[in-house]
């Protein structure tokens, strides 16, 4: 079956279940994310168990292609001409490669923020790496009381309810703080992920504020993903002259 026929059947099925063009465009974006997750799992990144084969990659790629073909049919584009589109893009890419290389200044970046935002940290790390930057972030795992590795977010949740006598909790906190200070020192810039937390818009906690202060003292650039929050330390943050990204990572230069 050629790609036009596949697209035709896809459109008929979409019509039967009431999917709109916007639904398909949103689904295409979602499927690209799932395809990326499958690739990272096969590479053994950001997951507890590495995929043993590429079966899931093939499955997710099929989902991406079906939705892409459906979009083509919606706009009367022949998906059988994919190779022509790709070749035209390849020519443009090759023609612009020197301009592209010269336009990018890779940076060493350390991501800072609450461990509550760890999933978002992983996503931002991937996006920054796609832009050509080298990125470090807090560890994915922390040693528990017995010395076994546990997810950082699980440790974070334990810490929120820990009392002063649980010494191993605070020893791990000390280790994590010193380790991240070293990453701030390594970096040329830090990117602070300040999402909403504890009812505070664009939250920045005391630990992150310390890391920002260290970056300031070391003359590192400080980027805030979102605007400065209305907190007691607002004056100190203003004094650091952070660069507000408003969610746009391409402003990092």
C-alpha cells in the first residue's frame, strides 16, 4: 500500500471518530515526544531499565509517520514525495552549514531549581543539548540510608517530612549542595527553572538562591526561565541582573 492510500484510510478513520485537524497536529507533537522517549530508553538515558531492542522505537516512529501522512492529506500534499522534500531540505542544510556552525556558541550550562521540577529539568536538558550546549543538572539518584540508590524525587519527598534527627537525610542534603556548587563553578551560565510551587508563581527556593549567589560571585551568566517571583528575596534577585527567558531557550547566547 502506498502512502497516499494509507493517508486516505487514516482520514476516513479520523472522520468516523470525530478527530479534527488540530487534534491530529496536537497528536503529532505528542507522538514526537513519545518517539524521543523510546529512543532515550533504548540509549539507557533518563530511565531505570534500558530497552533491549528497537521495537518500541519502530512502533513510535510508525505513530509519527501515520500522523504526518494524515497532515499531508489534509493539505493535499502527496506523502509519496517525502524523499523530494527531504532532499530539498538537505540541500538547504548543506548550503547553510557554515552559517549554522558560526551562529552557535555552545555553552556549558548548569540547570538549577527545586528537585520537585526534576522531570522538567530532564526536558530542558534535552532541548538545550539539541541547541548544542553541554548541560549538567542535579543527580537523578541519591543514596538512601543503607547506601542504595533511590530516585532523587523520592528522596526529596522524604526530606520534606524529615525531622532534625534523621542525620542521613541532612548528610545527603549537604553532599548534594556541595556537588551542585561544583557544577555551578564548572558552568559558563546557569539556567534557573522557576515554575509555580507552594502557591508561589515562578518559585525560587533558598537553595536555588544560594546557587544564584555563587554564580553571581563567579561572574557566571544567570538565566531565569520565567519572570522574577514576588518573594522576600526579590531585591537580591534583581541585584543579580538575571536574564529573563520567558520560556524561550533560544535567547541563551
